[in-house]
C-alpha cells in the first residue's frame, strides 16, 4: 500500500468531515449542490463546521466564516466545492474568504458550473495557498447537479426490496412486505427528501400505492409520476384519491384515449403524452420532459421489473438502493428484480459499484453507484 503524506491524509480527513456535514442539506438545498465546509485555526485546531442549509440561503463557507471570525486569520478552510466567484443569489464567497485571510484553502472538487467557477484562481491571485484535492465523497455530492447539466435529466435513484434469492414479488405479484418496518421507514424518509417518485402502471395495479412520505418529517413534497401508456389507472387508485396531499403526473402514450386524458387533467393530474414505438417510450426523453416541466433534481424509482429494466436498458439509473430481506421464495417463477437483458457472459452484465452498506433489523441495505460519472471528474 502506498503511504500518503501526512498533510494530504489530514486534508482528506477534514474534507470527509465536511462531506458528511454536507449530506444534511439533502432535500433542503436542491437544485443547488450539497456543500460542506470546515475551518481550522493557524494551529490546526477545528474552529467550526457547517453546510449549505437551504436553497437560496448562505453558502457553507459564509456560515463557517461568520462563526470563525478573527480565528480564521492564518488558518485553513476545507470546502467540498470550489468557492463561487460570481454574484448569484448570494455574493461571491471568494470576497468573504479573502477578507477573512486564511493562509490556505483546500477544495474537494472544481465547480462544474461555468458561471460559478474561477474561485481557485481568484483566491490564488489574492495570495492564498489553494489545493485542489482528489476527493471522491466531494465528487459524489455534486453528481445530481452534474447530471442535470450533462444529461438534461434528474438524478435517478432506483430502490427496490428483494428476497435473498433475488425476487421482487411472488409469482402472483404479492410483495407486501418483503422488507422490515425499519427499512420501510428509511424509504419514507427518502420520499420526504426527493423531488419525485416514479413508478409504472404495473405497480399501481398490483399494489395500489400512495407513494407519499408517512411518519417522517418532510423536507419537500415529492411529485408522484406514473408511466401508464394506455391510461389503465383506475378511478379508485390511491394515487388519484390523494391529489390534495401530493401532485401527480401520468406519462401516457400520445395515442391514449383523449377523453380519459381530459378527465384526468380535470381532476388535477398533470398528463404528459409521449410518443411510443414498439410499445416503448424513450425514458431518457420522458425524464428530460419531466425535468424541464417540473425542475426535478432527484427522482426515486419505486417500480417493478418492467420499468426498472427499461430504465436500466436506457442507462437512466444513476444509483441503486437494494434492500435485501432474509427470505427465500425458492420459486423460479417469482418476479425477478430486473428482466429483459440476455448477456452471454458475466462480463456483459451491468456492473455496479458498492458505495455503502448497512443493516436495518435483519435486512441489508446496499447502496450502489451505477453510472461512472466521469464527466464530473476533477479537471
Ligand atoms: N419489491 C419491490 O421493491 C417492488 C417495488 C415495486 C413493485 N413491485 C412488484 O412489481 C410488480 C409489478 O411489476 P411490473 O413490472 O408490472 O410493474 P412496473 O414496472 O411498475 O410497471 C410496468 C409497466 O410500466 C409500463 N412501462 C415500463 N417501461 C416502459 C417503457 N419504456 N415505455 C412504456 N411503458 C413502460 C408498461 O405499461 P403497459 O403494460 O401499460 O405498457 C409496463 O407494463 C408487482 O408485483 C409489485 O408488487 C415490487
């Protein structure tokens, strides 16, 4: 193993601290990226740490500098994202940093926004030592933000609960409840933080879900979205009975019954007709439409194998959260998690990157990265 220099090791430790804090902004700051910041004084002692807390609110650096005051002089500022150098909703962070006179600024990732970058050069020209460090957690924090820029669609997190032998439901389509109460609480928490929850008509017909966040504190109200090409959703669907709690979009075929489209529209449903070829919509286009119409940053997918497989085939899944329950169905005809691909070799399969793993009662929750996200790499 290669030894890393003590200074770099300390820089990475502080950036880890900043990145952990940044995650507390999830659900509050989007469509801005999550950002965290830590300040140490001239002797290396931590003065304070903070994060970007709310969209349109002060950036993490400003909160930290306000608390640190004069103790910042000669110290080091660790920030997960390059400080902005432009007049946005708040003033440029670079001015505030220069005024606070730290000796050094350590940055976890360059700002991918061409309007906001330039902070590094500005700080250097003011005589501050600036180090841009390769820091994976800082890169991950801005992935949703970069996806909006690069792919013109929201960040897509696919979540499913499966049995230990890889099934989403029994052969009759029954899936309540594969996962534990604690795992389901985790899902409700996430529902309260994302902009939208996407499902397919198969899940609506089989499970009649509400797709609302219950028993948790909301950070935002997620729009429910159903891919329902032929408008098979029944009038008594729970999604239609809960329109006053959360908005609903139905994405249907352009050829779907016009009267039914109008009926749903009159009920307050946002109906988006899309072209369908060979019984398939282009889901990348669907996601682009949804983003431009509703300004979505993060979408949580809670669907069956039909929609999950279509999204995977179109490379439209960025992250997967798989809850594995300690149940064996031992039935080859029970529903698989994904379907429809026929790789000849193992190497032709989809390879994911395991990012985090934790336990909820007897379930194991696995967090995977799906896309490499190379376009977000540090220059
Ligand atoms: N364990 C879990 O976490 C979990 C989560 C959700 C659901 N489930 C289970 O999954 C089962 C339902 O699976 P499912 O595959 O039928 O449901 P689904 O994925 O929710 O819906 C599939 C339907 O969505 C439409 N669709 C999907 N991709 C499309 C595309 N590219 N273009 C156009 N339409 C598209 C199709 O509708 P049309 O047929 O109308 O064309 C398709 O039949 C149920 O048993 C449910 O309990 C399990």
